[in-house]
C-alpha cells in the first residue's frame, strides 16, 4: 500500500499571535484577546485530506518553543509539503527558521502564506531562496492545485521559484459565491486550547462572509478581500455549527467576517435557522455602528449573540473623518445604546497614533471611551501594514522608518505632533485605566454568574495591575 504524502502546517516560533491576514495581532500583552484557532491552516487541511494527504499542525509560539524544536519535528515528520503562516510584523523572524533548517528541506516543498505576500512576494523570495511558493489572495483553490501537482505556471495567485527565477502568475479572481470554502478541519488541532475568555469553554471560528465596502486608512480588509461583501449561505453555516456541536462539543463561536451586519436579510435568515434548529449556542460577531437596527439585534440575541465588537477608533470626529471611517460620534453612541438595549455586550476597538493624532485628540478618545462604557475595550497603537493606505502615506510623507518592535502596542511610526514614545505611553495608560475604573469594576462584578467568570475577571485584573505595557 502506497504511503500517504504528508503536509506539515505551522505557526513559527515567535510571539503568540493571531495571524489571520487582516487581524495580525499579538495576544500575550493584550487584555481580553485570546489566541484564536488557525483558520487558514484548518481550511487548507480540509482540502488536503480530501486529496488523500496526511496533515499535521503545530504552533511553536503557544508553548514558547524554538527553532530547535521545529527542526526536531521536521526531521521526525519528513513532510512532502511545509506550509508556514507568516505575519507581516514578524516576517524576518518567521522566515529565519527556513535558513536554519535548509539541509532538511531538500525534498520538501516550502509554501508560505500571509497578507504581505499579496504586496511584496517577489522581494521577500529574493532574500529567502528556501521558499518554493508564496500564496496570494484567497488561497484555497491555488493550494488545491499545488498539491495535485499541476504546472505552477497554470496556477493563478502564486509566486514561485524555479531554476533560480521568481515568477508571479496572474491574480486569482475573487469568487462571488464563497460556499466553495470547506468546513474547517477541526481535527487538526486541540480545540480545548482555544477558549472563550470569560467562561473558559472551547470556542471556535465560523467563517461567514468576506469583503468590506469601506476602505479605512489603516485596514487590510478591502485590499485583501475586496469591496463587495460575499456571504456563505446560512444553511452551510448552520451545517458547520452542527458539526462542531456533534463532533467536538463546541457551542461557543466567533462569526468571522469583515463586516457582519451589512445585509439585514441575510443576518435575520441565519439567526432564524439557528433558532429553528434549537442549537442553543453563543456567538460573537463584529459590526459597523451604522448598520444596526433593534429588530435584528433582538433576533441575534435570541439566536445566541452575546457580544458585538465594533471599530469605534477615535473620540474625535476630525480623526474619524481623516481616517475615512465614514461614521459619526452620534452614530457610535446610538449603536452602543441599541446593542445594550437588546441585551448584548459590547466591545470597542480604538486606534491611536495615526498621523494627525494630538494630545487633544487622545484626550477626546479616552473621555469618549469612558462615556461609552462598553463592556470591553482595546486601545491599539497605529500599525502601518503593507497594503494599507496608512503604509503608503507614511512613506510618502516621511513620518519615519516603519518599525514593528511591538505591533499594536508600540506604534510603528510617530504622528505629526507626537513622538512614538508619547503614543506608547498613552496606549499603556488607556488600556490600564479603562479597566481599573471603580465604576467599571462594579459594572462587571454584576455580570459574574459563576466561579469560572469570577476567576477569569480576577486573573485579568491581576494582569492589568502587573502590566508593564
């Protein structure tokens, strides 16, 4: 009997990060962002298994493992394909493992994926000859064709090296119907590792849509996934939810999208199917503040929605306008009030340190955040990722050399009026002081309904007290 070919999927030794393309962020120093399951790797594994491959995944960051651990596993497993998820902010460190393992890779096809390869695959591969193929755009179909050993030059959406030449094929068109995406291969991972922060129950991601009609200054959603929102069918989403419950006893979900609440009819149909199937799940999703209505929110609550996250970004209308957010402070306040009225918790994201940031706009943002008083809030420093308008603006206006020393914690560049250090100090102050307000502590204490929740909140409180950043 012929031995199965093997594919080894990895997150390389690096800081613990969520590496999905538009949400590349470290989790070890953030307050309420847990490590999330490796969605793209589970997607590719589902494809590979249908083609008869054996697959394995390892996250070397979660256990603080090193390149030596990777080399050991590579030697023992001897995969036919090695697939590495690369983050833009840890690019050099992520790729350094390849030169260290060069002698073991002679018979292995090395494939890399990550947002940065959509914009800079050629020069990265020039510096890293160990890479055989870089995936660009939506990766599933290209990967499927690669592992079927199709001629590389006929595969759209890849950059590859052959005979010391680097060749990029045509971009792969974005499909309007994304039901072709496979149900994730959750057998690839230990699902118990990925937990909902407050209950410590297993939590997974369900991909529900792709694309965003807006193109905010700092965001990769539109450059990566297009400006047209493309939806999976509610029926297929419910089928995947049922599989998670039946096979893995997972009942907590993140509905993964670039913008969840844009299509009211689609959201309502999905919620009704969940209710009709009596699935008794909980889920969180993201939204823009200008896409909400109380009827849909109440239906979402009935279907199991416990949390909605939203990009508030700033408490300064001037800053919102300059970053192309296309929302108002009044819309934000109305949305938060509406979500709370429906009985759903809120999570607000803020970004500080964009080029026009001043001491006055920083103060306005933190005061606004306190008035909104969402259940959770994260303050991020502006990170100029390649492919965003922000990245291009920094280079055009000479705001400094972009650095990813501590992405989303220490800013990648200064603003016109504030130094990087001043922005960093504000970020540190906001994240700590928001959660240590007596009124906030009292509010969240009223939400404690179990010993597990008490321990979760207590652990977070202690982390904040000890936090250096």
